[in-house]
C-alpha cells in the first residue's frame, strides 16, 4: 500500500507541471518582481461615498456588453493588502491585460460595516478577509471563484506575478 503514495505524488507533480504552461501563456509577465515598483503612496482605490449598488449594476452591464468578466473588489482604504492589489493591477505591464479581460468595480466595505448586502447576494454574507475578489460571469451572475474570494486577503505575501497568475486562472 505504501508505493501508492509516491505514485500519487508523481501524478500530482505531472498534472501541476502540465497545467503551468497553460496558465503561464494566459497571464502576462509582470516585469516588476516586487511591490517596490508600485507607486508611493499606494493608491486609495475605494470611494467611500460611491453608490456601490449602482456601480455594480453598471459594471455588470459594461462587462456583458464587452464580453468580459466582472471583477468585484471588496475592501477598504485602511487595508494594505487591498491597496497592494489595486496598485498591482494598475502596473503598466498588467493594466492592459486586466482591462482586456475584466470590468473592475471597487466596493468599499468600510470596516465590514457597509455594502455587505452585495457580497451576501453572491453567497458570502461577510467575507473572512479583504480584499475579497469576486470573479463574476455577467451572463449568469455566477461567481466563478466561489470559495476562493478571499485568497488575496494576504496579498502582501505574494508578488505581482503571483497576483497576475491568480487572476489568469479565471480567464478563458
């Protein structure tokens, strides 16, 4: 029975290795290897006075019309990981790719005190962390990354290329 474990590990390694080129071909190469390349101070992407519900509806309509995915970015300007994510998707090597594949809508959640009814409408009453990124297919309003919405809540432990690769897995 013990020999099955090395075989399973080998099969997993082959699967991951085989999938890597497909992912690498989809994600752009982000020349900036670290967050040091981001503008300082980091952007404050969340408009605390925005009409979030209207922004989501309008963003969904734009995504549908342009045949893009809707990227809903829930967070707050107090959150370092949120600001790192926002700055990373604005990098010159990544921004055109993001714009080609996603309609991005930022939604301020305060300190988990507002706009949580929007996350609840997508099946997550209160995200366990921010940024909470919902990749939505605007045709059926379905969250494609269900269960992984808060995977970037520790964005500071990743580099810009890892963030780009994470986004690329949702692009067809």
